[in-house]
């Protein structure tokens, strides 16, 4: 029904407007008695065999929602009713910011992909905290970044502000230095600044009575040499793991007209590269740390490919938009079939 009726209607309209309409619709209908239970009945797969314990946390199932969809922690409860094992919010910054000028999301229908140049639009970390105070049982990851106007030399302070604000309200943290849509942000992926940033966060973490897992989200455009640096940095700073991967600047092999738009691309064309990065990190590190695999998952087979390459958990975003909420259930069922 989704791909035959709902998606074609949605795809007549601007992607960002559809996003806000969909969020508003889900929020509204979820207030009707019985609807949350109906969503759970339709989409949730309850089976103990799907549970995963990763970096000290217990996940109901290994399929999560990637950051970028619920930026402001405004719909995490309702989205969890669609079958996700965990929800990653953000990217959040210390101060609210509008992001880049619109239009800033583009569908590549022929390629089952998206290009976005959102630019960390969000209402600020403290507004998200107020919403997270109402959380009852949803496992939440907090994806954090820096404000656009903060120079890279002062970026660590922005990440520490977000870390402190979210510490009591999220289960794990994700350090986002890999978005291509904030000027110069990816320069923080270089070995020296990245080590300093992660060590500062880890020092703050270690000062807490109970530490929270800190993960690093990396770009798929890193070279093998840079990926080896990532392995060294994870070992040196002792962070909990890596999310591979963010969106790509590559446009190789695309057919859609919108491929000329600037921004990060996600979706099917990213599948192979993200899997390559997962496999490289897993093999070269000798599985020294957990990896969350994301990028181009549009089918249960795509999900299994990521898990077999070395991912402990997976996340979806663009596949969720193109395939609908039934994808989560289909992935979990396929995982159970393989057990």
C-alpha cells in the first residue's frame, strides 16, 4: 500500500514539506486511542532472539532510525511504535539554527536516493532536552554537532555543551564531524583535531559517575589511510564504536537529473561503499569495537549484508522513505529466519 499509493502521492510534493506533514500526521493520529497499539501490531516484531547487547546497552532489535529524521526529539515515541529498536535524534547544536537556505532536499527517484544540504537545522539542544524529559523506555542516541558560526578551533566547546545538556537523557552519544553541509566540518575528521575532540568528550565522560557510550560517525569518502587513522583514534581515545557511514559527496553512477545538486547523498547508491567501509573497519581492527552500519539499506538483504560485513546494529533513513515502515518489520523477520 505504501509504495503503490502513499509514496506516489508524497513524491508529488516538496520533500521537506512532506516530512513536516508526515510528522504532524503521525503525531495527531497517535493521540487517538488504540492507534499506537495498532501501529505496534502492524509493525513491531517482538522476539527475544532479536535482542542485542552492544556497548553495554540492550537493544530490543538491531534496526534503528538514523539521525536526521527526528532532529529535535519531537516524535521518538511515535516512531518507536513503527518497530525501531532505537531512535537516534539530532544532529543537535548548542544554539538553535535554521540551517541552509531552502530548497535543500532533492529526490533522485531513478536512483532511489536523496541529496540533502540541510545544515544542522534544529531548535537547539535545550529544547530537545525538554522533550526527552518525557521519554518512557525508548532507547535514544544523541547525535551532536557544532553551530555553523562556531570556528573549528572552538568546536570542542560546542560538542561539550551538547554532551552536558543531553547526558541524563540519552543512552549513547554520536559525534558528527562527517556532515558535508556545515562549512569546514569535515576538517575535524583529520587525525589530530579529531583525537583532541574525542579525548575531550571522553575525559568529560569519565568524570561522570556512570559513563555513556560515545560513537563517531564517519564519512564514506574517507580513504583507506584515513580509515586506519580512525581505528587508531578509537583505540587511543577508547570511545565505544563507530557509525559507518554518513552521506557521500560522490555522484558516481547516478542517473537522476538532480545529481548536480550540492550536498550529501544517501540511499541505494551508497550501499556498496558503506558496506566496504564497515568490512574494512571490522577486519583491520580485528573487530575491536562495535560498528553501526547505515547507508543504502532498502531491503532485508541489504541489512543482512551490513551485519555480515561486521555491523552489530544497523540504521535506516532513506530506505524508510522509499520503502515505508514495513521495511523495519521485514528486516527483523529476515534476521530471525537466518538464526
